[in-house]
């Protein structure tokens, strides 16, 4: 796994889920997502090309799932992508991350063990008997 982000060695979510969002996030409407990378799925929603079909793979994903990936429009990505987090980011489990990884034969991201940085907060907790 990448120490910077487990996503840099994964990309499973970009190759497993449809990435749909409000059309107002497109560049032509004042948003950031390039218009040429989306298709309309309803009057108010669009999807990233490649994620609206059976063999899902976002057109902005570069690299090999499970080996090394990156988003070619990372700074311009949609809110859907910005809000999707790897499991255990900020201590929160994401079962959708686990499901996407499993679809590619990748193990779920392990919950991190307690570290010395988290131990003082745990010892300050009040125990109620």
C-alpha cells in the first residue's frame, strides 16, 4: 500500500461503481468536471464516461487496478469522488470500499492498530461502572 494514500495502489472504486452527480458540477455550468468526460443520464444528472456501462472503468482513471493508479482529473473531480473515502480514513470504515476491492480480489484495508498518538486520548476517557 502507498503510505500517502491506499487509493494510489487501488483504483477499484473507479472501476466498480457508477460515478454520477449533478450536471452543475460540469465546467460548462461553472463547475470543474470537464464536459467531454461525462454523459447525461437524466435531465439533472451526468455520469463519468466509462462508469455508466457494464464493464465499469472511469475514463479518468490511469494505471492498473490494484497495482498503481491515479485520477487524471484529480483536482477537477466530482463531489461523488471527493466524498468517497478509503476504509479507515479518519477512523471510519467504508463497506463500499471493501466491496469494490473484493470485486478485484483485493483484501479489505485493515483497521489500523492503536498508535502512540491515539493512546493519550484513550487514557483520558472516563470509565463509568
